[in-house]
C-alpha cells in the first residue's frame, strides 16, 4: 500500500507563491508518472500538473505559466511550485501517480485570498 504525504499548503494572498511537496512510500517511484490534483469545494478532483518518468511536464491551461511541477526520484518526492496564485486556485491539493491508482493521501489545503 503506497502512502502519499502532501505538505506545504497554507493561506496566502493573491499574487503570492507556495511550494507543495509530496513524498510517496514506494520503491517504484522513479518508474511512474506523477501528478498533482486539486479538489475545490463542490467540485470534482482535477489534474492540474503531471510529470513523466522522463521529466516532461504537462499542465492544465488554468495553471500554465504559473505552476511548475518537478520531481526528485532519490527522495521519492514530487513538487509543485505555485506562483501568482489566484483565489480560484483555492482547493485541497493531492498528489498521485498519473492514472491515478494509489490511495489518496490527506492532501494539503491551499487558500488564496483576494
């Protein structure tokens, strides 16, 4: 059973930045694509950024140019650098593989005030 532990969320003002981290307890981390997902109140969980095993990123249009996903295989960690945050980015952020197929972690709350 893979455990995912997200951290780094918080309350910020619009225009500020946050960096999220997610550690995955799996020996196959470097062999799987990873993603950051978010779920806003009353909405479905959505993929906002993904990164392949070859470190090729992809982004939802809503975050393109503002968010940067990266990974550090030796630490089994995926990061999400979030710049120029907007109130509509407010959500609980989760990581998972790119399917996603692992059990979800507790997520980390990001709240952006206007």
